[in-house]
């Protein structure tokens, strides 16, 4: 990450299409919080990165929760009296409520309807429903299809198993110069939904591959886990190692065409929060910063008070605020290659700043040093870029007292991190800066905002 190359537009377009191709490949697989669909998904990610699969047995107590039975499904349908499949799992895995118990019986329309779920406001879409912790069964279908079902005797079949097995999760660990870790977490438990969260796991997978090829200060841990129960299980099984996590990012819903959004960690003013705000500002005025709330994805677990990790969440349009959320309309068309490429690029920018952020001490702090003599200062009025570089040097010299990080200087100067970083590099090369004593804490106060 020390020498992370900038991605240009053409690179990002190619990358965006590769990400979309991975989303497309994984889309048909029927995933849930356990089971073979989840394993198959992780196996396919192993083509890109050295991902380790972990299996935690059903019944394992994880804090206040218990690892549930493993669910696997082979087929499901509702047939009319003519033997025709009027609801068919083979056409869309969203047709079956995830974690449905097995069933095979005949019933009339009225009884069947108590197990059917639709979206009357979006009559052509199939909803996504789960029943993980309550034994039940059900089918999801479009409201228009429901309205067209005549009175009849229906054969209902869900050929599924709910038995002792395992909860599976995937992990990629990339050791760095230090054991301090950056955590990247994405949920992998949804079936045919593209943005939530094939977008997140595809980007996490490509980030792991990308970062594995770069020198890096931090160690990186990528988790591909079932939502909620997977994060709880990982935190419980790895509790002794959690203190190594210095920064973290949950990736969820990062493929739609809406603007980028960042949800702050519970503490709200950690280095990851400041860096993400700084980076999102560069992605345009529509980027949004959201305060922490105890609702959402797995940041809820990482930011629970007993862990209180510096973990935020990167999304585009926040979940629950777009009508396609948790419906069949969150499909391959809803996810955009350019948006995927841009989200990837935002992640790289965030990690690149975390890798390079540090504090220096000005070795010539009594009045300004003579920059012109050292060839660092243009004597005549220069271009706008020269002026920016000079302002960056003046800010770095003024605030490099060992207390201010480069990011804080960039914020105070209202300049990009890169301007400040390269100014500091030039000053250091000329002996005007030295490293702050190790152990100086990167301070970050409150007050970061997009405006
Ligand atoms: Zn979801």
C-alpha cells in the first residue's frame, strides 16, 4: 500500500466489469446463513484469493446466541391440480422463504395463502424473506401472480433439510509489517440479490487480491461471513485477537448507482472515520456521511459496547431507503460496473491514507526555514498547482510538531491528503522533517463533516 498506484478511469471501467462478472457468476447460487450455497460461493472466491473456510458446529454457543442447524434445499414448488408448477424454486431461489422447514402436502388456496408473501406496492417483484430462528415455511411471489391464482387443490413441496451441521465462513489474512490489523467484513448469506450483498463480497474479494500484491504496514483480515450470526460467531471464537483490529470497514450495498455513503463507527471520531470522510469528500458533494446507529449490517456487532471497534460501513444508497432493497429487483441490472469500480477505488483510497498517515516533527521550527534556497519554493508566482504545493509545505512545516498527523494537517489546510503527503515527503528529503517519536498517538478530535 505504500506505493499504491492511482487507478485511472479506464482501469476502473475494466475492473468494474470484472466485478460485475463475479456478481453475475455468484447470483444464481442459493445462499443462506449456513449450507452448501454459502460453501460454493466461498469456493468460487478461492479462485481469486487464498481464502480459508472455517466450520463452526451447530449448537455452538456464541455469546447470547447459538449456531443454528444447517439448512440445505434441493427443490421447492407449488403445483396446481394439473401438475403445473405455479411457483418454482428452480426459476428463482427468492421464491422460498430462507430456512423453510421441509413440507410436502396438499391444501386449498386459503390455507396456502397463509404461507405466501408478496409486495402489493410493487406487484411485479418477488420479496426476499427469511425465517432463521422461527420454524416455519413459506413461498414468496409477485403480487400479480398471487392475484391470478385460482381456487384449486395445490401440492406444496419444499425439499429441504434443517439438521445438525455447521456454520461456514471465509477468512483471508494478509500479514503486514505490523500485527495491527485492518478488518474488512462483508456478509455472504443472501441468495439472488446483487447489490445486497454480492457487490460487497465481490469488492472485498478483489481488494484482498489487490492488497496481497502490495507492501503494507498493516495486516489485513477479510471476513466473508453470514450476516449477524457470522459476525457474532467470529467475534466469539476470536475474542483474544480482536484488540489487534485498529480500523475496520463493513462493505454492504456498494454496487448501485447512488452516491457513496459512509456510516461512522460508534465512537464517530476514530481515524477510519476521519479518513473515510476525507476520501468521500473527493467523490463529490452527493457523498453522504451517516452517524452511527445500532441498526444496519455487521457494524452492529463490531461496534457493540463490549468490543467498540473502530469499524465503519461503506455503502452507496443506504439499505432500506431504495424500493429494490430485499426484492427480486435487486438484480444484475441494479448493480452498475462503474459504481462497483468507484466503490473499489474509494476503498483503496481509504486504505492508502491509513497506510501513509503519520506525524512528523519540524527540524527547523524557529521561524520559517528558507525554502527557496533549497529549491522548494518558487521565487516568482507559479501555477495554481505550484501554489497548492507551496501552501501544503507551509502547513506541514507549521503543524509538524509531532502532535498533528498528515490527515489532520490536510483537513486544517483544506487540501487533499496526497498534497500534504507529497509536501511532507519533499520536506523530509531536505532534512526539514523527522519522524515523530514512535508511540505518538494519532489524535483525532471531533468535527469532521462533508461541508
Ligand atoms: Zn440484506
